[in-house]
């Protein structure tokens, strides 16, 4: 009797073990990723967010051994794409690539932003860059001081990647709060269109992150008058910082970050973080980012979360100080 019971118990154990082993190797437990990954970019092609996403995605496909593709979902200063990812499955196959507007919009739009930071798990800040004030080549000014004098006498307008983007707030602070000049803000749907606007003369002034107008400046189609970084940009050594020009309170940056829907497993978040880190550590990737005016950042997911939380606080204060409104 005991022998029979022991045989039954052994059979059950072996059966359970076989089922467990089969489960490990079943398609449901296949190694991540086992299908294409979508990066939803919340701004249009041609701007710094899109540029950074495409540089990284091209190499992520090789690193992850799966197709990584870009899907631009634009509108409402990045809110449209952000809302879509917030509602996406937290399965590691949809990520958001966005700018620092992600940290601005909850304060600027309130509930109308359509998302809350708690709906996301930060993965990595890919790169950062200062904002710049540029003018069309035909505008007869060569310095920020000359632009200030001209703006005090003539009706002028500035383009930005959208209401609430950090370039918009940088110039809102400079033109309206500090200069007290009535320079009209014309928001565009991303840095690409905003940069093209100043190149084409739709607006005489452009307020964008440096990547948006970097090549146009090199081509002589626009003139960058100032950068909002604490130090001059290595590739633009002749362009002074805002602090050098008498505006030490303006130390603003636009960043590009990857976020996952809240609930994505920490293992997947860390795997994606490590994959992106491997990509941006490659000399060729670093060079491409730098050529676009983007400074590579990287770092662990936990460090990214801390940085973005600090940015949420910083930009909330700027929105309050400038009394900025969504347009």
C-alpha cells in the first residue's frame, strides 16, 4: 500500500515537473522581446525628439534583435502621443519618446493634459540640450541686445514647438517677463515646423532647442543669438549663454526621454534601459547625437525617475512665475 502511494506521489511530482519545464519553454514565456517594439514619438519628424528617437531606434533593432519602429503621434504640445502611451498595454512593446514638455504640461494644462506622471515608468533620458533664441537671416540684428531694442520698437513674433514646451517658456520669460516686450507667440506642432517657420520668415524669431536650428545656423539661414545652458556649446563656441548676457536666471534645457506605461515590469524597464545605454555609449551614436546638437545623458532607470521628478517641480515653478497659459 505504501509502495503504491509513493508511486502515485512520484508520478504526480514528475508530471508537475514536466509541466513546469514545458511552461518555461512555451511561447507564452519566450524571452523578451519576441515581437516588434513601437516607439511613439510625441512630436513631428525633424525636431530633436524625433531625431534622437531615430538615431537610437536604428541601433536598438540590432541590440534587441527585434524591429524597433517610430510612430509619430503629434499634437497639443506632446499631449496626444503621451495620452496614447498612458493607455497602452504595459507589456514592453510600446514606449513613449518625449521632451521636457512632459514635465511642463501637467502644470500648464492641468487635467486637460490628459495624463498624469504616475501613469508612466521612466526608462532613460537619452539626451539634453539648451534652448536657443534665433532670428531669420534677414532680420538686421546680430546680438540679443540688438533684438531687444528692435522688439521694443517693432511688432515681432516668435515661433516655438508649442505652448508649454521649454523653448516657449524660456522665451516667454525673456520677452514678456524680463524685457516686458509684446513679442507675439506663435506655437507650432513641434520643433521641426517651428524651426522651418523662422528659416522661411514666417516668424522673425525662433525659440527652439538647439537641435532644431543647428544645421540652419551652420548654413547661414538663421542666426543663433544666445543659448540657455550654463556653459557655451562646444560646437557653437561663439554663441554666448543667457547668463553671460545678463540673464543668470535662465538656465533651461530641453531633454529627450523614453518612458514606459506604468505597470511595465521592472525587468523589462531595466532591460530597455540597458539596451539604450549600450546604444548611446557607442562612439558612432554619440557622434550622431552631438552633430544634431544633442548631449548624450543615459544612466539607470532609478536615476532617470529622480531627474524627471525634479524637472516636474522646476517647470511647475516656471509656469507659475511666467503665468504661462496653454494656447
